[in-house]
């Protein structure tokens, strides 16, 4: 009798484990160069799990096929984290640059500090997030329409194709007084500033040369956007 109960318990556990594993998978690295995850090199074909933080080196890049249909590209000198909550996938950008391509029916959002960025669902969208440093960033809609919303002040802006919004990054007054608190700690807030149009060409320049530019040149490359 004991043996039968034991075997039944093992069988139930074995059937349950694949479900847990599948639920925690966020996507697969379609291409990867000079990137690490969980302390090891991130190789093409590697599985990305919910909660994984990806570090990309100076001359590196990563492309990720997200479960559910979205695509993510992470630029050089970047840090991002991917997570999954039920059916929604979230891309958190801590530093550097990242872009995402998403179809209308895909549950996906990007996050910068306390700002969430998502497609309005009216068509395919491509969003780009460029972080200059702990104090300045740019969020742009390369294709389609994006809705950007900040949690601390419930403000939102809609970015149409070719538009971007300047973002000032600051410590969360309700969380910590440290000015160097990293974005992925959840202790910084995003303050939306001016919406700028006509930045798609500048984004292309950034993508093509970001590995060779200094921080000051990167800021100038996003002209006519000017960091606050």
C-alpha cells in the first residue's frame, strides 16, 4: 500500500514539473555576442527563464525570440531583465539600449524605472529605450503607437510612429535617497518631459555606431533629442 502511494506521488510530481518549467520560460536567444546570463556565457539557442538578468558587453548584442511572439534586441553595454507574470512578459531596462517588436495580440510591456511602455494594440509596434546614464533616457516609437505611463504620478503620454519622449530618472522619494540606485532595483522613478518628433534616423545611427561612441557622442547622436 505504501509503495503504491509513493509511486502515485512520484507520478504526480513528474507530471507537474514540466508545467512549472514551461511557465517559467520567457524565450530563446536567437543570436548572442559577448553576453552573459546567470554568470555564464549566453549562447545562441539558450533558454531565457523568468527573472533572468542579461548583461551585454561593450561590443555585444543579443536578440531574443520571446514566447508568445514578441522580439527583443539588446544593445552593447546593456543590462536587462525578462520576467513573466501569468501571460504577460515584461522587459526591464536597467542600462544601455533595448528595442522590442510586438504584434497587437501579444501581451508584452517594457519597463524603465517606474514607467511602463506598451503597444496600444492598434497594430504592430517597435519601441526603443536608450539609457544614457542613471539620470537620462529616451523612449521612442520606431513603428506603430506606444503608451508610456509612470506609476508615481499616474501620468501617461502616447507616442506615435517617429516620436520619442525625454525622460529624467530620479531616486524614488518613497524608497531610497541613494542617487546611484540601479534601475533594476525598482528604486527609481521616470519623469516624462518633452515629446520630440523625427528621431527614427537618429535611432538608426545610434544602433549602428553605439559600440564605438563615447557617452557624450551617444547623446549627440540622438539629435534633435536633447537629454534634460
